[in-house]
C-alpha cells in the first residue's frame, strides 16, 4: 500500500493571461514508511507540490490519495491528523510571543489529544529537548532548537506522513547534522513516511530512498538513491544537477 | 611596496555593549590580505561577518571596533574621518551582501542605482557612467544589459540580482572585495555561475578577496587560503589545498557533519564542542 499517491497533478496560480502553471502533470507514488525526496531549482514547483498535498493551494486538479483517503477541495480533520508539515524557516514559523508549551498544547488540543501534560513531556523528549525547554519563548532558543520545536509540533497529532520543506536550509551545517539525525531517528521509531523538498542533493541522498527531480513544474525523472550515488541519471538535467553538487573534497 | 598586503589587521576586537555587560563578537584577530582569495569560515555567531564589516568600518554604535593595527595600503582605517572613509568604502574596498532582495533599492531601476554608485566615487558624466554600467553588466554575464538597466529589482531573478550587486560593487574598480555569503540565497546551479564570475573578476583585476561563508567545502574549492573561526577567534588557518590535512577538531567536525552524496553514512557526525576552543588563543593568519 502506498502512503501517498499523486496522479496527473496540475497546480496553477492566477487566471487568464496571468496564469502560471507551477506544476504540470506530475504523477508519483510514495510507499508506506518510505522517505521520498523532491529536488530542483527555485521555481521548479517542488515546494508547490508539498503545499498542494497539505491543502495550502486551492487551485489544483488531478487526483491525490494520502493514506487511503482521496483528497477533495476541503480536507477532513482526520487528514490533518495523518499529515503534517515542517517549514523551512524556524525563525518565521513559531509565534514569537507564545511559549513552547502553548505552541505544542494548542496543536494537541486542535487534534483532540487527551492527557496533554504527559504527552508534552514525551514530545519534548522525542525531539531531544527535554522538559526544561517547555516554558521558553522562541527568542530563548537557538535555530536548531526552534526547528526541533517545529518538528515536535508536527508530531503532536501522531501523523503518518511528514511533509518537510527544506527543514535544514536555515541552519548551520553542524546543527543541520543534528536535525538530520533526529529526523532519521524519528522515522525509524515512529514508522513515519517522509516527503522532503530540498535543493541540496547531499541531504536528500542522506535521508531519502528515492528522489524525484523537478524542472519547470514537470517531473524530469525519479531515481533511487543508489543510482544517484553512482551518478547514473537518465536525463541530462539530472546529470547536470548531480555534477554541480559533487563538491566534496574528500 | 608591491608585496605589501592590501589589508593588514592586528589584534582586532569588535565589542558590543549590552545590558548584561560587554559582549566580544571578535576577539583579537590578526590577519593580512594580499592579492589573493582568503576564505573565512565559521558557524553563525562565530564573528565572521563582523570581521568583514569591521574592515569596512561598518559597525555602528553601540558596537565598537578596536585594533592594534587596521591598515589598508598603509592607511590607518580606524583613525580616518568618516568623510574619507566614505570615499574608500565602495571606492577602494567593496562588499557584496548575502541577499540581493534586501540590498538593492526597490524603488530605483537597476540603471539608476549602478550610475549613482559610480558617480558617487568618480566625477564622470552620466553618459560615461551609463556606458561603463553596461560594460560591467556584460562582464557579469548578463544578457541584454540595455534592457536590464531599465528594470526594477523585483523584476529580476535572485541570481541576476546578485550579479547586478556584483556589477555595482565592481564599477568603481575596488582593490578589495568583501563577499559575505554571496551565494547562499541562490540555487546550486546558479551558485557555481556566480562564483565563476567573482573568481574571474578577482583574477583579471588582481583584487584581494575576503570570502565569508559557512560552507567549508565551497571555500576550499574557491579560495587560496582559509581561516576557520570559532567564537570570535581563529582556531585554524591553512592553505585551501591542504584542508584535507586540517588538525583542529572543530574543522574536522565541520567537515564531517556535511552529508556527502558519494560517501554515504548511516549517521552524521555531530560536533562535540570543547569549551577549551573558546579560550585557546587566536591563531594568526598573517601571510
């Protein structure tokens, strides 16, 4: 069974002469428990696909099925329990005047979680923060700690699918390593399915099993991470991307 | 005097007065910059950007710059009156900022900004300034520069905006270029293109480049010499070609924490910070 299946997805913005087609006829399938990467340059439509899945873009056509539920224009409450998103910028995605406690308990209340107090402690432990961080404000946290809070918020409803939109691009490489390790641990422990958008092939290659390469709103190709490491891409565009990101010195 | 360094810095401190006492952002840095590409690497908060700004004296109160020596071509920057500093800044030493979206004036066309930048430093006619602006845009590989001159910043892409910034900084023909994360707002494929342009210009014009970045691999590929900063000090300095032989655990930690497509690992190494790194004396990066 697949966790997520998309057929002939089109997403557009504007109407008439102003219309831009951000995603054109994309079909893909993500298996249960798989970690799937979406890569491409800015404007290639990779984030737009995530936003369409999450219900943040109303103008789309095609067929999307997530965890057995076919998506319509409106999403059910159950959908949001199953699918959660982590955004790029931890500085922008947390309310500056709400404590960690408030951010997380609001998310849990919305999803009807009982026993918020006990669950709060577990959530903070899960993301490696510990109870000491419970009553802090975002400005009392470092970038990496904020992203951990954002991940805890996404985990609050015990989702099956996590949509990750460049979760580490605002962080230092050393902190990025911690967050990537955390994401890998969480996936293993909770049996999560990831769909991750990134422009960094190194990160995608580290965390994902398969990647889809996007260009101009279209899917160029889907390849396994092994093929990617061997630089065996079918399309010249993917090959070009792979070659520009091989800049390791060791 | 041709071998004299363009920039000679000894025991540089940048301090900020805060409510809880004085915070030292840069602590006793010594380095020189010749006609070379010097990379400055470190995490956020390591003081690398503050070093770049201090060299242009761009730190405003309550920030303070102190140094035993901060000379540009034998001229003491710290003692200069602001008027003379304004001449140097942009004229002899220029800075490329991180994000073109915030560094270009949104209500002026590209052409107006370029021409203003040049005329602020040289008494040239509007016509000549325009001709030189066109030539420089061409140098940074912008197609159809005539059209671009008439565009507003929101009408150009990120990569193009960054190339326009570079063109603007290069117009008055500076000797020293400070590039503060010039490509981190750009896509991977555009990054290489912009770096190639900077590289070519620095070589052709024989400038000195201070390249500030958090990406150690990128710097290793692009620069001649690297200094690695931690907590306001230099912990290690080496030739870029010898980075593979780096010794300091912080440098090694930075290198190993990057996921690498060709050498997959199950877990990424997480940097274990040693409090002793903070207290160790700053390594001198004088050539």
